[in-house]
C-alpha cells in the first residue's frame, strides 16, 4: 500500500502501453475510506514552442489532429524522447515541423493540460531570432505554417480558434512577457 495524497494505492495494473501512451488501473482506498478503482493515462512528456520574429509575428501549425477529428491551429508540439532534454526537443520539433531554427529560447514554464486522469506535463518555450529552412516532417505530419501577428493569435485564443491548451497558455505568457 502506498499513500498518494489523501488516496491509498493498494495495487496497480498496466492495461495498455505503446511508445506514447500508458493506461493503468489502480485499486485504491478513496479519501472517504471506501475501496474503488482509479484509471490514469500517462502521455509522453512534451513541449510546445511558439516562434516569434522581430515584428511580433508568431509561427503556428495548422494540422488535422486525429483525436479531436478536425484541423487545429497551435504551437509546434512534440514528445520528449528518452535521453533528450525539453530544450533539445523544442529545437528539434521547431526545425522538423516548420523548418525554423532559433538562436534564443526562453522557457515559459510547464503546464499540465489535464489533471484529473491524464499525466502529460508540457514544457513551454518562446523561440526568437529565427532563420527559416527546410522542414523534416514525419510521415504522419501534414502541416501548414501559419504566420500571424501575436495580437491576432491572442484574439484566436479568446474566440476559441486556438483550443490547444499549451498553445493558449504559451501565447498568453508571451503577451505578458512582451509587456514587461
């Protein structure tokens, strides 16, 4: 038995695992003392990068995302590979998806996009001092680059055009960062 906040984990069983997702079911004693189960999904830790040029244009991705079944606009995102740092993942993903190399990366913190049943910490970055080259996309990625002024991207956060939570948080933090 292991304490987990006000819960007690009595046993754990892995139900599914692939390179990106792990699903486990815990036998628990709930905070009220009653027995039960709790399922958690663990996604590979990742990054979300917003590239911004000197004129305050941001460079986002537009891509069909299978889980939501529609095209979304968001920052460059990807999973951190074993042995890779969050920063090197941010650099790699920015180059792969948009062909952008940045001289300066500013860490914007970490977000937990989901907290009740999904563990998926995502490191946020602002990338600046940009140069543009060829992309190196994976076979599953059909991505269009979206160049838009930061203010327009912030409007898209407000009106729901951008719904990807890490991208929303990163854009809002960048707006605050620009004001200071």
